[in-house]
DNA sequence: CATAAAGTTAAAGTTAACTTTAAATATTAT
DNA sequence: ATAATATTTAAAGTTAACTTTAACTTTATG
C-alpha cells in the first residue's frame, strides 16, 4: 500500500496507531476500557482511529510520561464527550485547569532541583576523579 | 519534648521522618528493602535516621513525583555504598548522569507542551463561554 | 514497674496499568 | 476460495509499589 501523498494518513487500524506511538494495541484497548478514547468502528466492528484520536493518545502518553495517573489524565482531557453547554460546567473546568497548570509549574520547578542535584553529584564525581588522577 | 534550638533536628525515628515527609513508615521500610536507604540502628535494633537519610528520601520522592521508577531512582542515587575508588566506575556513572540529565531536559520540554495544551483547551472553553454569554 | 505506644520482620493482600491467552470473527494476500 | 494475518472480547495473569496483618520486642509514660 503506497502512501497517498507524502505520508498523509487520516485513519488508522489499531496496530498502525500502536506502531506509530510505540505502544501495544492492548494498551490502546485498555485506555478505551478506561474511557479515555472512543474510536469509530468499521462495518466489521474493528476499531478505526482518526487524527483526533491520535492526538488524544499523544496527550495521554505525554501525561503518563511524568506520573499523572490515567484517572487524572481522564479528568484533564476526558471532557471529549462533555456537552460544553452548561456555563457552570465550564467554570468548574476552568478551576480544574488552573489547578493542573499550577501543578505543572510546580513539577517544572522540581525538575530544576533534580537537575541541580544530579549536576552537583556529577561534579563530586569529577573532583574525585581528579583527586585519583593526581595521586597516581 | 521541646525543640532544641528553633526546630533543629539531627536524628529521627521512622515515624518522625515519615510524618515530616508525609509518607508512611512502611513506605520507608519498603524503600529500605529495595536498597534505597540504609539507616543506622539503635542498640535496641530500631531504625535511626540522620539528616543525610532525610535528604536521600527527599531525592527519592522528587524522582518519584514524575514517573521515575524506584529502580531508576536507585541507579541514579543508589551509589551511596559505592567505593568511589575505581576510575572506571566513575566514568560509567558520568555517562549515566549525562543520560539522566538529558532525560530531565526532555521532560521539561514535555511539560511545556503539556502546559500549552492545557492553556489552549482553557482558551477554547473561554471562547465558548463568551459565545454563550453573547447569545443570552 | 506495668502497660500503652511505637517499632521489627516476614508474609500476604491491594491497586493501577498493563499483558497474555483463548476462542471467535474479519480482512488481506495468493 | 482459501490460507494467513489481524482484530475482537472477556477473563486471567503480571509487575511495581505499597499497605496490612500477625506475632513479637523495645521504648516511653503515669
């Protein structure tokens, strides 16, 4: 199957998407069980993913990469099926988002600490190496 | 027991430390089982933690906060018992550290993406809210 | 000094996030 | 048309990171 136009793809089978995102098909099904994605189905009942599903999965993976649980990720991005009508609903989401954004900023600060810790450990090793070199 | 001098503490029982770090004593024991900390013992065989153990635990928690596994954390900071003699040992650690630092930078970039995603979602909600307000 | 509170170990239990398996159906390639 | 390959579901199995429990021992307090 030749690529239509320079790698353009606008629908995927489960394993195509899995390959592209380097996760297993069963993980994708698992995320579906948890209510995080809801792909279309082909007439033969097989899952069919569009670009928006791919984007959604990328967000899920990004969230996972530093410790958000699937439930948290669900709260964060899981409003796909939200009716978006109720203003109050929106207000509630705003508050949630503000909290999450704050959390992200906190985590970034922690990453800075961590980098500092590692760098200072590295320097400790460096000094020790020089010490040993000197003695010889 | 009054504080010695303005909250100065240089040794802790397991539950004192647990309280301060807001984790359970059994988590601390669990980290010990995994070889991540090795506290002193009192004559009666109870664990006794010094400042360096507290610092170490903080690093463990920091690592955990964005998805490093305990094993990874162990590789990262677990060289407490390292003899620090072999230059080759040090070189190996250097490489490991460089890799980890790179990883941290990558994660920070991801946090930036995530924040952008959230902010754009938030704006979408904001627009929708205005739309609704207008219609009324 | 007696007893309550805190600590110890080893082992079993729990939860989240998957993975594997099995048995059936669908799609693709020859 | 048929054989090979991919998907589907439901259920069981796995792993990391804890937590709980049970049966004791040590330390603190009235």
